[in-house]
């Protein structure tokens, strides 16, 4: 099977969509399929591609997805994002024609997504669309318009995107309910993104070496127990919540340090807030780390702390569990689905007192901590990429077969 995955976000841009596209693409290739990824060019793209080639060489040049980078311009609403140039459509089309795909898989709602819809329409191909992001909840953080206007526009765009697909994938039950409210007629499949467990199973010597290197850069890390956050450094991740409870945790446990991995527009604001709160010596902002270094950071950490209320899939909680670190997270959206209670840690309400109490439980009760470490490793196995890719492959083949029997009549135009 040949699949072209269209995404308006990909490495080096770090978010759940990037992880989903990359994880599924590589897993499909491992299963004998061919995959092409159409994504934006970023200024740092060449570095990412060199790293990918180097890693592939280390793994005896395993087959890789073919990545086509489309020339792009910065987004006016989010400096981290890029918008593909419309006039590159014909160039993109020629690349896809040479690949000769069986199915188009669209993962966003922007320029490259439109390339995918247009190509599928012209070449009579089935379209699979994954609805990753609840834009009605997010968009006001990016576009300075009144909320009711944003809601109307966003709903219209999403309905238009949904109705043009032959089949729809949603990664969480919450997104499934939203799609149902849009009253689409297409079949909807629930398919969370899986995580490659091999990436988060690290040798102890490699972890120790990485920690020594990081300690040279941040001497205050020496001898500390690490409370780790990983994700974009943006308002919707609710990182303010962590900083507000940090002084109380630090006052009782001077041996802890908060390590926040990621980049984003709120980085400098949060660093300044740490200074104002007097906790800067107990906080490290590493900035962006590639997947290899992120995996090692999980490995050297003691507890994963995650306060996000808007997490679509909760992928980082799975990564933490696969790495053998218990999680304390607010039970909302994707995190609620992944943890489904106190599996692999503690799922708490949006309540500072409960969050702090559960962190103390793990810091102070070694027997409890070890039970949660073992529990996390077992619980995370249900979310591995190989298990999810088998389901994706079945969805793709069924979508292709149905399309060939019934044709374009399935797509509302």
C-alpha cells in the first residue's frame, strides 16, 4: 500500500501532530508499506534531515518514509509554524504522481491539507482525514478576534474539511463527540497515536552519561531529583499551575528540581516568573530537545508532572510511562483517556492541593513509587505504535476498498 501523508507541521516543529505523522509513517514502512510525507520546509529542516539519515545509518539503513519539503513562509499568527507557498502546488503534484499513491491521508486544515484534497479530487483517490486539534478551544490563543467570530469561522472551516473526506480518524473520545456534533455522514474511527517503545528504552549507562553532560551545562542539577515537564511552552499547557505550586514542593523537598523541556512563545515570560517567585535555582528550561535527547531526559527523571487541560492525546504521558517514570497529571481530554484513572501514576483534578499531595506521595513513599514505576511500564504497552498501526493499516485498506466500490459519492461536495 502506498500512502501520502499531508501535514502542515513536521520536524523540527514539535507537537502531537508531528509525533503522530512521524510515528505512523515509520511504522507503516516497517510493515512493508510505502509512505511519502508532504510537509513544510523549515529553516532548520536540513539539520533534522541529516540527523534522520545518521540515525537510519546506525540502524543499518532501514527503509524510511520519503519526505517532501514544500517551500514555505512564516505564519503571521504563530512564529514557530510555516505556511506552504500556494504556487508550489504543481511541483508538489509532480512528486506525488511519480509516487503513484493508493490513498491520501490528511492531518491538518491548512495549505498543505488543501494540496492533498485537490490532488485526491483530480486523481480520483480516497481521502482519510485525521482530526487532531480542537481548534475551537485553541484558536483564541493565536488569532486576536472576538471569541464568537473565531468560533463561527473555525467551525465552518472544520466542517468543510470533514465533509470532503471519505473516512475520518479521531484520536480521542472527546474529539469523537465534537465530530458527531458537526453531523458528518462519513464513518468515524477512534485511533489514538501509538508510541515506539524502543525509543524510550534507554541503556542506564547512556542515561548517566547524558545526565553528566546536562549537569555540566546546568550545575544546579547535580544530585537533584527531577520533576519533568515536556511539551510546548505555551499558555494552553497550564505551566503557570506548576510554577504556582513549585515553591511549596521545593520548601518541603529541597532535593527536587523542575526540568521543563520544550520551546514556545511563553518561554521568557515563564523564566521571568520563576525569578519573581524565587525558584529560578530550582527550575531548568532546556529549550527544544530532539527525540533521542528527550528519551534520555525521561530516563534520568523521577516523576513526570503534566498540568495541561487541553492535551489532545496525552502522548507525553505515554512516553514517560514507557521510560519507567510515574506520572502526576490533571485528568483532562487526552490525559484522561490515556491514564483512565491512577494507572502508571496519579490522575488528579485541577486542584493544586491534590496535585501537590500526589507528588509528595511519590517522593516520600519508596514502595509506592516502585509499584507505580512497574505499573507505568505495563500500562503503556497498550499504547505502542505497532498495535495502533495494525489498526491504521486496516482502516486504510477498508477505505480504499469501499472507495473503489462506491466511488466519490461518499464525499459530500
